[in-house]
């Protein structure tokens, strides 16, 4: 082969290189961009109701990172991973409208995934009923939400501007620090590790190489709440996911390492509670990713097909009397929720429906990425694996909107935080109706059929 190359003209050598790339991974185009989104001043943090004051420092910077992949003109997807607790629908909609206007990017070609760090700023109005925020802090949060919107538009545009020939590979590893956090007790489900509960320990990894074979980006995913750090930590970080991204970027200089969170609604990192443990879990995840990168990975080919759908979920019926009763609750968020609901009922607004985004992205016959809104519990990921055989499916959650937990039928039946007690924080009237899992899956079946699965 080397003799042939030496004798070849420049043009045929380039041709041979293209063929070689074709052997190892079908060529696409990829663009990568990252923007730091760490607030520059102290801000109220989100994820825990117990916080009493704004942030007071930074442990690890927060990032928005974008990976644009294009298989041919118009067949593209831009995946944006964001180190915040959740992207509210209002921010997602504005970003989508602006990238459409500025870059011609359609809604189904954009995927926003929030890492669900509990040591990031609140993204107004996500989880606004979790705490009573002083008005001057609220103003700062609204300003941050606008700045974040601008950053997400910019990073999307920068990734699109960066598109250049690339090859993409997929592989899967595993990491074991995620545990099921719904422990059945005689008094109901308790938030504590349940060694017998379902988990999903897979670590899907995408590797993006440029034409010379150099790694440009790594996208890795895991189904685990980003909550090693508790409410006593007031410094910004993206928890284990931030440490994992930083470790991979240190080990692979010049590479963007992006974290996508999967169906982690009822999964916590164990053990938890200290910065050292967040770093330990991050390193464990980075090591799992590195093992995948150095092993044999499968080429990912086009064409890229994607589709985005909004569906309606229903909440269980609640009466005015229920909320009047809840005004006397000892839980402040329940009282605030009751006030909100009574006001909504007075104004004739519906309080029993939630709009829910579901997106599917398929790469040729090599890989499908399903992106669900909300804090989806792990049963969904396991059911997706049971229903879709053959080529791998990654089921991401916390995508395009985080409006609530999304309990499975089982979790809803059992009750507990993910089914009932978290709903006041999201300002929703109460638990979902019993058909929630079937409604989500009806939408999953539709978007999957649209991309040919
Ligand atoms: Zn959560």
C-alpha cells in the first residue's frame, strides 16, 4: 500500500484516503462548539428546595456544547448539551425560533439536553415553585435566562459554521455508580438506595473524528441524577457530569467532551454528599468512556432522519376543594401550588394537561437517539430496549423541556417523590393520570415509525 501511495499523484492519494475513511466509518460532516455559561455573579441555585441564599463561588465551570452532524444537505442534527438543572419550554422555544430564523435550522434538527446538575443556576421559570425567590434575585435569574438563551443560539450557530468532513463511531460501556433511589418501606416509597430496583448502567459513546483521524468530540451519556452534591454546596459545578467532561477534555486536549443525561428520573449516584465523591463518580464515568474509545467501535452512517412531536399528557382530576384543603398543608410548596391552581381555575385555565416533547434522530441503519422531555424514570429506557431490537437506541431524557418527572405506570402506582411529591415544585396540579406511560409510548411509537423504526 505504501509503495502505491508513493507512486500516486496527489489526487489519487487523496482518493485513497477517502476510501480508507469509508472503510472505517461513512463520512459525514461534523461541527463542534462550546461556550462557558457559568454565571459571572452569585445567583440562586436550583434543584433543592432547602437552599436559603444565592451561590458563592465556582467549583467547575458550566458549559453549553454543541455537536452538529450532517449527512447531506438538509439532513442534519444539532445536539446541544447544557450544564443546568433543566431547560424550560419558554427558553427551548425561543432558541428554536431564533436558530430557525438565523441559520435555517428546523425544530426537528435541534436537540437540547440539560445535565440536571443541582449545583447550577436556576433557569427561570423552570422549577419556580420550588422556592420563594426574593424579587431582586428573581430579576437576576430572568437576566441569566436571557443570557443563556443567547448563548444557546450562538453555540448552535458556531457548531453549524464549523461543519467539516468527519467520521462518527458508536460504542457502549458501563458504569455502576447509579442506583435506584426508590426504596419500598412499610410507610411508602422512601428516597434511599434500593439495590433491587431497576437501573440502566450502560454508557453510550459517540466519537467524532476529523478527516485526519483526530478526535474532535466525544458525546457520552448515562442514566443517573446529577446529584452527588447536596443542598449544602453553594458553588457552581455540573456535579459528576462536569468532572467527567473535564477529565476527558484533560486527557484528550482540544476535544469537546459532551454529557447527555438519559432516563435518570429515579436514579441517584451512590455514595453521595461530598465534592470528592462527585469527582470520583466523574472519573469513573470518564474511565468507562475511555475504555469504549480505545476498544472497537461501530461506524455510524447517514442519512440522518429526525422528527419532533409535541403530545398531550393528562393529569389526574383535582377539585377546587382539594386545593382549598391543601392551603392548610405544612409544606410551603404545596400551599403555593394550591394558590396557583385556585387562581388558574378562577381564570378558567386548564390545569389537567401538559404538553410533552418527543424527538427521534436516526443515523442510517446504525443508531437511533430518542430524546424525551422531563425527568423520565428508568422503566421507560428499559421498555424502549425491550421494544426496539437490532440497531442500538439511546433513550435520553431532560430534553427540550423539563416540565416534571415522568413516572412509569409502575412508579405512578407505587407513589412517592417522582409520582406525587415532586409535582408541587413544578407547579402542576397533581399526579399524572394512569395512562401517562401509554401516552408517552404512543408518541414514542409515532416518532420512531417516522424515522423508520
Ligand atoms: Zn431531578
